[in-house]
């Protein structure tokens, strides 16, 4: 691994800077950035460099469903009918299948500009719903795929106990997701004992799936076993959930969560699509990050997040690929901006006086919010942060030669082309070169073999 780099153009905390030299420690962290003519003779990177993007929400097994659930078999097709198909598919995935799917996904996410993945993992049990002899059997498939591909992982084992508010008994279709408290403790203990270098957190699935008493227990467990670790939860993705929450407690979903739990900067509220004014302010004031998954939310017909109001309240956000129908970070951000344009009937909405270029603003804010959600010093080209960065390639037609550094991300994000990412680095080590992964052929072959069998189940 190089001891440092010289960037001709880099997106830093000060915006786009030219001729930046930076040392990298043995553990893969940036030193102080210096603008100079590369007196240390570090390897020079001529192409524009941006911070690696954290992906703050993923269900890796769903990648194998991408593009295979776009046939209407219900007059009122929705998230809830899609969920039934997802449950059915989940019943057929073995640990070996999960490793093959996840390795392929994580390789593609690296090529799409992501350098950290937060895996919201609720596929715990055997095909019949029974516990594996080793409680971490399926989690281990995730961890090994991350290690194999070089994508840094924050693993969130999900506690999932009920089908709806009020402790409704789980459905048989949810049998692979359900854990007892004792089994969940065993899972956390087993994962803590593995020295993989990956990060660990906890995740109550949703207010639908976890009672208030179980939430209190889970947070006490976190304080005892994983103090200060990230806490992620699905909330307010669907209007039905908000309506059910009101029927159960008299409060909307986010308002109920704020009453139940000490939500702070360690928390990430996934989706938060349907909010009233008080909830927008409450999340922003708590310091929590909102986890937006624009392409999945569009695919499932969830709704549009109140981004303008939330950012006006100084809220934090990041992006996730969720159901993994797309592996390109720039496409998630483009969809986020376009959703706001459609909602407000304006252009160039998500930007600031300091960063008036929409592409640069979205990338920087999402990278920093994703880092916050992962609980790691990532998402910035800055001293003390892990040396995760992405080389954005010059376009083959030479148009970018006439484009300013500030417009590089605008060009790639909004030109309608697939972003051409030439190289990706995690902790200073290059994991993608010329758009390719060193284990690409083997990972592809394993994935194709797995999909030839699993696709028949869809």
C-alpha cells in the first residue's frame, strides 16, 4: 500500500482543491492534507477524486431479486404485495447462496463508488425456521463476502419478533427472521468473538416488529455488549405503518419512536418518508441520520422524503441501496434530487451557497451522513479519516477536459450516462482497478451458478 497520494483534483472539506498531497498511515488513515507540488513523490492521481461513499442500508439477499418482481399480479400492487414475494424468495436462500449473492453485490457496489456497507441483516434461521447450530451461520456468509471483496462492513443483526404493533404473533412467512432474546444474545456474542476487522451494531427491525418493552431490553443489551454502537431502524416508510401506529398508540411512527427511545447521533432512521412538521424537527434536533434509499423507495412506491424541510433544519442524511436494484451511488443521488424537483417543480434544489453544484453537494453530504450512520471516521478526505476514495474517470469523448472540477460530479450524475469510476480505494488499498475487481471472474461464475437455480423460485 502506498505511504501517501498526490491528488490533482480532490473534493475535500474545503470544496474542490487542486494539487493535494496526503500521507496514509500503516492502518490506512489520512494524515494532514497539504497543497504542494508533490515533493514526497507520492503516486499521482490525475483523475478527480471524491470520498468513498458509505452505503447505509442494504439487504444483500434481495439483490438476487433485482428486476424479477416487475410483473403486476395484484390490481393494487404495493410494497406489501412485493414483501410477500420477498418472503417467498428468502425461504430458498442457503448460507452458500447468500455468500455468492453478497460477494457479487459487494463487488458491484465497490465499482459503483461505495466503500462501506451497512448490512441490515435479518435472515437468521434455517429454511424451516429452526436455529442453526451456530447462530451466526448466515451472518458469517455476509462477513466472509465483505472480506473477500474488500468492502468495509458495518454488520447490523436485526432483532425481529412480531408481525405488527402490539406484539402480534409473527407469520409463518417470517420464520427465518424471528429470534428469541436468548438466541439474539448468542448471535451477538458469537459475532463479537470474531476478529474480522468489521464493525458491529444493533437494529430493532421496526416499531411493528419490536414492542416497547423489547426495545428497552435491546438498548440495555447494546449498552452492556456494544456501547455506543450504531442503532438503525425502519420507520415511517409506508402510510399504512403510520396509520397503524396511530391506531395502536395515538402517535405517528416517528413521534412514537422518539417517546420510546433515546434517539441521538448514533441512530439511523431508515426511510422516514412520511413525516409531519414536528417529526421533521424532532429527527433533526436529535442528531440522528435519516437513511434514504431513493431508488428502492421509488421502486416500491413508498413516497417522497421531505428533504428540503429536513436540510433547512440542519438534518443529516445518507443513502443506501436497500433492495439493491441499483449498485451506483450516483444514480441514488440523482433520483433523490429528481424526486425533489418533481415535488417542488423547481430545479437544482439540493445544494448550498458553499456548494452550489448539486452533484458535489449531494455527494459530500451523503458521504458525511453515511459515515455518521456507520459510526466510523470515513466519508471525508481529511486528516484522521480512513483513506477511502474514488477516482472518477475522465469521459472517453473528452468533454470533461472543458469541464471545471466543480462540475465533475454534476456531469457524471446528471448526464444520463453510467458514471465511469476507474478506481476505488478502501483504507488506502486499491480494490477496483480500471473498473474491475481482482476476483471478478470467480465471483461472477459463482453468482451465475447460484442464480440459475434460484431464479426458478421467482
